[in-house]
C-alpha cells in the first residue's frame, strides 16, 4: 500500500522477540493522520533508516535509551517533509531529520530536529553518509581508534554504512586497512570500489588464518561492530597498545542467553591486560562533544566531493517491507546503507 494523504500507517512493537524478530513482533496499523495544534507541525515521512540498534530497543532491559513500549511505534530516524506548521522557523516544504519512527505521519514541536532545507539533494543520504552511521564511523575511529599513518586497521562489517566509512577514513589517514565482510561480492566491493587493501570473507573455513596472513604486522586498531567469531579471530593479532572502539556486537543481538561454545571471557580479558589494549564502547548521541559533528560534516562533505569517500545505499520499496528488511540487516544480508522509501 503506498503512502496516502488520509491514512497514517504505523508499525508498532506488538510483542517482544525471543531471538530474531518474527511475524508477531512488529504489526502494521492504519490510523487517522494527526492534526497539529498550536506550536506543532505535521511531518510526512519520506525516508526511514534501518539500523542494527533497533533490535536492542525491542528488549525490556536497561540500556542507553528507554526500550520501545508494547503498542508503541517502532523507533527510527527519518527524513520528513513539513506539511503544516504552527512552529516558528518552519514552513511547509521544509525537510527535517527527525526521530519519529516507523510511520507515515507524526507531530513535532520542533525539538531535536535538524533542518535540511526545502529541497535537499539526495535527502536519504542524511540517514547514512551525512548522518548518524557515518558520524559513528568518523567519531569512533578518530577519537577512540586514533589511527596513525602506517598502522593496520581492521574493520568488521566492512561493506555496511559504518564499516565502509571507517575503512575509507582510515585509508585517508594513511593506514593499511583490512576489511571483513560476508561473501565474495561484498569483499570485492570493499577492495575494488572502496579502496581497502584487503577484505576477507568471514564465512570462509580458513578465515582466521587468512586474517592473520593479511595482517603481517598485527592489528593496531580494530573497529568492533559484530562480535562473535570475528572478534575471536582478531584477538590474537592485537598489538601492544592497540585500540578497539566498540559501537556494536550485531552477531549477538538476537541471542536469548549466553552464546554457544566455550567461554571466551578469559581470552578476551587476558589479551586486553597483556597487550594493554584500550577498549571503549560508545553511543554516538552522547559520547562526544557537539562541536565534533560540525567537523564531521565539513570533512565528509569534502571527501565526498573529492571522491575520496564512496557510498552505497540499499533502498527498500515500502514501509510494509521494513520488518523483513530489518531481519535481513541483522542476519548480514544487507548490502550498503539500508533505507526505506516511505513516501
């Protein structure tokens, strides 16, 4: 069903998942389009971002943000168009970056919006290479990873929006960059189009040995966003004083308990101790000074213009397809930044 002017499609959290979300987790509702009052505006969603953190927000556990409540619209960042406005500074036709979630329409009082102008070019890019995922890569790598020329940087999920950006920035900074991705097509893209020095398929039976061979001088920075066997393969290769920015562990997001297999806790903690590894988790919304975002926009705009950074986007056709697409993302079946074209 396409977006219409008189119906508000809403995808709500109907049931908390145990493992991978299923058909009962997210349900589509049809409601009336809300009417803005004094000090409010009506936003019409154009693009919705799909991101791994959404799986964690489905769980009723203590985290950096409140979980989505049952019956509540699923959280998500969107590019939206102002349709009606009773807010100072906003007029119909303005485009904004908002957190109004998986729905066609939402009301806003202007809080926590980022203005994008009347007709932004490549508007969906503000959900990726000019938005949160790329800023995550920029801040995590440069502020925590602190890569130096000649060092080896290993990037997991290297064909995704965060990993792809991490690797390209590391190359700009003069590093040797080794990516890790799922499948030959993704690995070829990472090397041939993004300019990484190497990219290894984590599905290979000899993955750990291939990674070691690709990092003859060890690993100085490991940008962690997947966990699991990739982390275990990187651990023995970490050099003294290596840095590990941790922005996600997507391979573990659907676990309902401890992972199967041996307990790697002693190996992880022992390596951190012996090799004096700096491990720092971060959430992009509150881990860095606000001034850093301006530096990111300045640098990223320049790199895109010069061609030093390239960007791949995977567009999903409709809001109804979003739940299945999110599962593909969590299972590593996406290719590039996943965005839903809502209206």
